[in-house]
């Protein structure tokens, strides 16, 4: 058996506040620990004495967690304690390494994570998310983790071994001996595949399209997500992708979803590739981007989707500096 702990705070003693906070805490704990609801043995809540409006256990039942016993208790008054706080212990029947989840003001209860922040930037291809993630990480002097590069490396592995990427079983078999290492040199991420620096090669159009295909396979995604979460657990970082805020790091402190017109995104990608010496067709790039949007949005596991609490920014007519300023402004507002 494993016990997973967590806590969150509410802005005021209000029934709707409590319902929303409890649902967020449980949903993120289940997602973060990759739990099935039938694996939960019981859920035990405690709340500070300044919370009276609603029982957290009742909020949990209404949120869909009625498959196991639910308990609520009120904590005694403690001088200097964190006010308006709801704590939880979730008992599960399997033995796992627990990922404890502390949200909102409750992060101060954990000194090991209080000074660490994770920022999720999601969006479709060409929306500017990678450019923004790099610029933001540099501006805030924290790590930039290029998650897309990890999937591109998986795709390149399949291409190099002449694996049929439409054959899920073949791709999974190809990934069994994947030797993927992420290094950081002079603030730049290096992607090392089978001992070779493939940081440039994984940006080729063929690899980009293949990455969209192989990343649909659950076994591939879960393997990469595990690596991404391990890194994010250890340090402050900015991650960009298509499902960071909804699946990889649903408890990220700040979430953004960038978008732009398909024609604008195609032009950006065309300029990027031609600047590197690649010969590409502008119209074909736009068709490819539209296809990729459809593919990424319709995949079964963790599709391209805006998180409910992500800030939406349309970058179609914005400069890099303008987008960066807007993101930093939103972060400052929340801080």
C-alpha cells in the first residue's frame, strides 16, 4: 500500500471555493501518480478550523470520487499555521513512488518545492511556444526543457532503424533499446541519441512529421513523460509541448496556450527551415501543419488541448518581445 499526501488552500471559506479546490487537488494527484480510480482504497481529508462552509469529503464525492470511503476531519487551532488549508491523504493498493501534490498557498508547506516553479507552454506547431519557452527560461534564469526534441529523437531512432512508424508494435520494440540523453551545455539543451548529438537533425521536416505519429503511441509518450517529470521534480523549468499543462505537469504553477493562424505558422516554419539551408515548399508546409493539428488534436492519449486554467495568447500579429512581455505580465499578476 502507498499513501500519497497533498494540500491546497482556498481564497475564502465558501462552498464553491472548497468544491473547486478539492476537485483540482484530487484530479492532479490522480493524474500525477497515474492512478486508476479503482486503485484508491480511501481518501482522508483534514481542514483548518477556519473552514466551515462545506465538507471536503462531500466535495470529493460530488467531484466523482465516490468509489472509495471518504473521511473529513477538522484540525485543531495552531498558532502561525497556514490558514484556509485543506490537506488530503490518499491510500492506494499498489506500491509506487508517490508524487505528493501541493497547490496554491500550500506549496509553502514543502520547503523543497516552495522555491521551485514549473511553467507549461502548450500550443500547435509553429505557434511560437518553443521560441517563447527558451526566451522565458533565459529571462528568468531557469531551465528550458525542450520536450518536443525528446519525441523527435524517438522518431529519428525509428527512421534510422527503418522501422515502420505506422506499426505501433514495431515502434515500441524499436524504443526498447533507446539510449536518449539530455545534456545542457552553456544553457543550451543537447539531444544525444545513441551517443550522437542529433540536436540539428531532429529538426528536419521528415523527423517532425514522424514525431507526431510516434508520439501518439501510449508506451512512447509514457516513457518520455516519465523523464520529463523527473527533471521538473528537481528544478524550476519551462516546458513546452502539446499536453504539458493537461497531462505532463497538470500542477504546473503557470500555464499558457499559444496559438496563431495556420498561414502565419507555416511562414514562420518556412523562414526557420530555409534559414538553415533546407529546401521546402511553403504551401506544402501549411498543409502539413493543418494535418498535424488534426493528428495531434485527435490522438487518444493526451491530445493537443488547452488546459482550463491556461492563459490563451494568439501570437498571429505579435512580435516575440510582445508575447514574452505578456507572459511575464501574467506571471507577475499571479505572483
